[in-house]
C-alpha cells in the first residue's frame, strides 16, 4: 500500500525471515560465525539461543541459503514437539532415507539412519541436523539426540547437530539428567537484542534493501523505536511497518517520533506509551498551574528590566545597515533537487576564497542567492562532463546521460568511501538552507563550490553546518540499480563478477562468466564489503555497486580524494 508512496520496491519490515534483510550487527555476525564453524567442523553440538524475535531463524535461513558446504546434506526440523519415534522419522524424511519395514521400531530407525550416515561419509558427504525451537524438545527426545552423536567412525562423528532455541533451552540443558548431552556441546552462543545505535542502523538497512533512496525515519523516530522495542528486531519490524502506514495515511514523507509511538500503541492495543497515568492528570494540571503562577509572580517586578536588556543586546549584535545582508530566502531541501526548475539566480559573489578571516557561514550568507539546488546540480553535472540544460530537472539530465542520482544521509567518512563529488545541504547560523558542491577532501580541509566559485575551509566548519544529507551521481551497471543477490541473474551479475575480479584477484569467483548469483559470488561480495568497511550482508546493493564503480572509474572521473588539477 505505502511502498510506491515512499519509492520502495517492497515492504521493508515484513516479519518473515528473509535472509536478504539480515542485518549483520556485531552480535549477529558472531552468532553466524559460530554457526558456520559448527557446520564446517566435524562432530559435536552447536547451541544458539536468544530471546523471541532476535533474529535466530533469519540467521538459520542465511546459513542454509549461502553458508552450507557444497558436500553437506541438511535435515531441518522446524517443529520439534514430537515423540522420539516421530523425531527420527522426520530426520529420515528430511534426508530422503527410505523408512525401514517396521517404522514403529526406534532401533530399526536408528539402524537405517546409521547405515545412511556411513554411506554418506564414504561418499565424502557431511550430514547436518538443524533443530529450530529446540527448547520444545521433550527430555526423552533430547536423550535420543544425544544417542545420535554416538554414530561415528574411529576418527569423527557422522552427524553434526545445531540446536536453535529460546533462553529456556539453556535451562533445559542445565538439568542434571541431561548433563551428558550438555557436555557434548562444543559451542554456545546467546544472541542479544540490538543496541540503540544498531537499531537505527537496522532500520536504515532494511529501508535500503527495500529500495529507499533517502531517509524516511527521523533520528528521534529511530530512538523511539528502540525504546519501545528494546532492540528486538521482530518488534522493530512490527512497529516500523505500522509507522510507515501511518505516515502514508497522513501523506507525510517522514516518519516522526509521534508516529512511531502511535504505531506501537496500535500494535499493542494500549494507549500511547509515555503518557501520564489517568490518575496523575489532575494532579499534574494543578502542579503546572502552580508553577506557572509562581514563576509569573517572581518575575513580574523584573520583567521590564529583562525586556530592556534583551532589546539592548539585540541592537548591539545587529550589524550596521550598510553591511547587513538581506535575509537568506528559505531554500528547498535536498530532496527537491531533482524538481528544481527555476532559472539560475544572479547575485553577489562570495568573498575571496583566499581570505582566511571569512568563515564558511559568512560566505554562505553573503552568497545565499547562489546556493540554490539548481545551481549546485548544474555544477555537479558539469563536473561529470554533462552539459546542463536550463529548465530541465538535474537528475533527469543525469539519467539521459546514463547516470543516476543517489539521495542519502551519511558521515564524511562515508562520503570519502564513495570518493566522488556530492551536493551537500548546509544550514547556516540563521537557519537558512544552502546547497553547495563538495569537490575535494584533503586532510582537515575541504574544497567547496559555492555558486561555481571554489573555496576552501576547515573540515570542522563544514561539520558544524552539514547534517549528513547529500546527493551524488553514479552509473548503474547495464542501466539497472537493482540490488544483486541470491535471486539475481543476467548481465548485471556477470558485470559484478568481472568487476570484483578486476579490482583484486582475491575477489575473483570460480565461474567468471556465470550470470547466476551463487553462494561463491556471495562470499566474494562479503569479502569485498569487509575489506571496504561496508555492511557485510553478501548483497551487492547501491552502496557496494557505487564503491565498485568508484574503484574502476577512469582517472579522468571526478574524485574527492584527488585534487582537481591532478585529475585534469
């Protein structure tokens, strides 16, 4: 319903465990590493526990989809509320083993399973049993699981077992009568909820995977989502999905903190969290009235002096009329860059850039007529060799030349990773909005284009006025900016393989000409993402594709970390 309104390809907060949306927090990364170790090393048990909704099943899906060894046969038991006999039958069915003549006999079932495991071992194959919701296993079934680990050769176990469950699983295995099973567990990991910062990153990650090009959730909304969910991913999904629906119904392009609170109240069926209890409202009203009355009586006698002092201070701070610039007109936000169609305004040029006494804030205020979104887009297009056509939207002109606009929010470190010029939205000390072009970064100094005039300023001054919003140009492979993942195929996948191999031999995949996104390619993408400090999810999204493009662009392409003169 709301996907097209926000420019999304699909709903970003579905509660189904889709591995494409796996957010690799520090804890999730460690948990997945434990699971991978468990299925690649021979023998024993692995145990993964976590609270409801922390992402255990999604991790398992990711493990099964892209991290399993090629020589592995996997049996997955999703409903462990079974008897010992039913449990063994489920394993046989998952592995494609023909049941014995007497399936009611546990001994016959184990003998059949053991024969299959021995044959698989002789064929060089590995057998893995994954049990989800393992806290629901009955003690007698757990004892049967323990006995399965006795199926072994002289050198190694024939069956590897991964138990996934809620915290109750730890309590269950701590029982004295199950100590033999607990002693065979070679690896344990408990998955914790996300932190506040990770919650914000999680929301951004899911929005990007769904196709969002700019920020939808305000920072305060992300903090509220963490407060209400306590970092549990499933609760975050439910709340954020309802918040997006609420924003859509009010035709708001941003999700505010209040919308998140209302969404949580609708989901839980309670009144909006954070409000006063009903019995406290009358008392609070009286208290507020008393405070206001007291403050009024205390300040009544000195009100005139305060007003006079405020007026005097304002007059003293106001510059002489002949040097006071006109108030900067409110400019549209960066999100409207592509819709700006007004003519380029003319006005006073910025102060001389070589004057060290003139701050960036002062320059922007004096050149406010030159810091429109259209002027900035014109400069950005010209840097890429695209002739600007007045009266046409900048991003439309970029698209005609094979480029695409990327609207996002990031840090200076993130921009330097992209390593290409970008239009920044700055806010001066008077609250006016300005659009400038960041053309170079060198040490603690940045080069900016203000209305086509090059200036240099300390990075610290830019940081005081820039809140992360930017737009840059990039060239999608084969004209498509779709996220490349396990379901992708075609020329774009071939481009990804060849580009990674061209950057570094370590990223070369086993099938360089294949147009199918397989597990091997996903591993190469993860290696590339890890080396370049990107989100390690194995998906080649816009960020990964842009970094690849940047590394492969010819020297004549504009770069942030290479001086303009050197590029020319």
